[in-house]
C-alpha cells in the first residue's frame, strides 16, 4: 500500500492510499495512515486459521427409575 499527495485545497492536504495502482481511500495523511493500518490488520485476521467447532458431545442425564408419585411424597 502506498500513500501519495493528491491535492492542496485552501491549505488542506489531501492524500490517497493506493493498492495495486488503484485508489482505495482519500483523506488527510493521518486518516490514510490509519486506514492502511486497519486494512492490514483486517487482512491478517482473515488469513488466520479459524478454529473449527467441535462436534457436540452427548450429555449424560441421570434419571430415576420410579416416578415422584410412586415415591410416596
């Protein structure tokens, strides 16, 4: 990613972020640096190996052999 000066309008400097010779963002220098940083972080996060969910395990529930009515309570 490359940042270059595009224009100076009424004392304000405008830059653009280039990726593969295409403009992807335009703003102040600080905004362009922040955009480039966030973009790189997003790309790295997308490339990380995602952990697969484990298959649900069967849960054991204890049940009583007789009902509450047969217990005498």
